[in-house]
C-alpha cells in the first residue's frame, strides 16, 4: 500500500488529477472505482457476521438496497455528473456547489459528512484490526494504530 501511494503521488499534481484522472477515465469506470473504493475488511468481517446471524434476510435489507442504489447512481447520475463536471470545470461535487450556489452551501455539505466519514474510517480500521488479530495475532489496539499509520502515510 505504501509503495502504491508513493508511486501514485508522483503522478498526481493537482486536485483534478486526483478526483478525475484528468478527465480521461470513462464515467462507468469512475463509478465502478468509486463503488469498489468503499469495500474494505468491514465487508468481509462485519457483514459476514451479519449474514451468518440473519441468513438470507441480510441480502434483502443490505445487498439488494445497495445494489439498487448503485444501479440508480451508475445509470442515472454518473454520466450526467461527468458532463456537468466538464461543462463547469469542477473536480468534485463540493466544488460545483461552491460555484453554483456559494461557499457556505459547500461548507454545510462538507461539514455534514465529516462525522459520517470519521465513523466510516473508524469502522474500517477496526475491521482490518480484527483480521490482523485473526491472521497474525496482533492485538486490536495495535492493529488500529498500524492501519491508521499506513493510511495516513
């Protein structure tokens, strides 16, 4: 992970490079990339436990709803966002909000997502640390610390 990060750092010069790969990635591939970036150890630890506990019902309330949401996002919004991004010269939805409305609108959306993102990252670090405990015998606290340091690097 650290090697990929160092290699990628040399290829990313601007925010546009980071968010859009200079606009060279097709909308459908960007959508798949965004969806897959959300997968982590939590998918294989927490949801495996939920599936074991609740059985097939787990797919009715989790996987099916996620699939519907991803389908709507991919086929309804992804192509439109790519055209909107190109038309207005923005790199992210938050940048579009600032241009279309004003910076306070951008800030409201950004701040509203901070708590959710902190919880999301924390859950992923814990899930990875559970895997590290199972595979390597590393205590959960150390696993969280190691995962956090690798992520920040």
